[in-house]
C-alpha cells in the first residue's frame, strides 16, 4: 500500500474513524434508553448497529496503522492516557471555566 501520511485519504480515514466511533457510542446509548423503556427488540437493533460501526472503525484504524502488536498497543494506550490526564482535560477544564460552564469544567477535572 502507498504511504498514507499527509494524504487526503489519510484525512478521510481519520474523519470516517471519528464518525464511526461516535456513531457506535451513540447507538449504544440509544440501546440503553430503549432497554430502560422495556423495548428490548429496539435495544437489540441499536446494539447490532453499534457492533457494525465498531467493525467499520476497526478496519479504518488498521488502515491508519493505529492497531499494532500488544506491546505497541500498550505503549499507545499509556501515551494517550498520559496526554489526556496531563494536557487535554486540564486545558478543556480551563476553557470551560473561563466560559462559565462550571459543571462541565468539573466533569473534565474528574475525568483527568
């Protein structure tokens, strides 16, 4: 395969991965709402759809080289969690406080 780095195709893969990942979570949340309402069949449809989105996301992640062997995956996970803890969520908290979204700022602080 040609090198993806810097290509429009790489950007498209990342955009697709983000969309599939958000959709998977959204459908999982929808399934929980349906289940709580006693709508088991609808919940099942949402869960099946969420699993399809997961499969799409997995293929996209592999195209992007985001899934490696266990050692590489552990390293990537540690780096990602460290970044979220030390940089991303503290910055998000700061911005939310500056904009007056105290409840959201507290959530970002807890997640960090």
